[in-house]
C-alpha cells in the first residue's frame, strides 16, 4: 500500500479544516476497501482501524470526538455493518453525533454535480457538538463530498473544527 503524501492537509476557512488518510486510494488500499465493503471481509477492518489510529497519533491530532460517517439504516441492514464504525473502533472519545436521515445512492460512479446533489441534507446532528473539535472517520475519501456535508451539519450545530481522517484517499492541499 502506498502511504499518503501528504498524510494530512490543513484547509483554513474551508468546510473541512483538515483532511488526511493513511494510504493513497489506488492499488491495494482501494482493493482492501472494496473487499471490506462489498465482499464483507470484515477481518480487514482491524488493520484499517490500526492504520487510522497510527495516522492520528503520528500527526498529533487532538480532537474532542471521533465520529464515524453514518450510513442509512437500510444500507446497514443490507450490508450488516458500517465500515466507518469498524474503522473507528480503536479511537478514544468515539461518539455517534450524526445520523443519515435519508438514503442516498453510493457516491462511487457519480460525477461531481451528481455527488453534490446526492448528499444534500442527508445528515443531521443528534448530540451537542458546540465548541467541539470533530474528526470524522471513514474508509475512503475521494471527492470529499460526504465529509463536507457532514461538516456542514456539524458546523451549523456549533462545532468549532471539523476534519476527516480516512483509511485511504486522495488528499488535496
């Protein structure tokens, strides 16, 4: 797996204050994500969780809450697990402060404008996040639209800082 370079990028004034990943998406890391999500190889989640935990520690990230990106209850019922939930399992201060309030199409395969519309209003905050620093946790970040929509909801609820750390993805400085 090819490590991300940079591992983390800070985006002052953007919807996401930072975004990072342990590995780049192309190659074996992306293959691992697809095996976990679509072939139910949940044994991979331990390695992914350890990679995310190491990335957070190595980067010196401090946060109030680690928040797995939620999936809709229907997708959870059909898949049997939330991959972000599994990947966040080793983090301290893990909280479920977001809920996906409507089913959306998978982002994979959608173009940029479809991704924007697909996730609009899909998340709601269900706990107090005022003045908190939130690190969102997911398996992969590609366009970042899912994380931005979560950040939008969290900021409207008063979160001070929001970023994402994923197992793999494309990091834009």
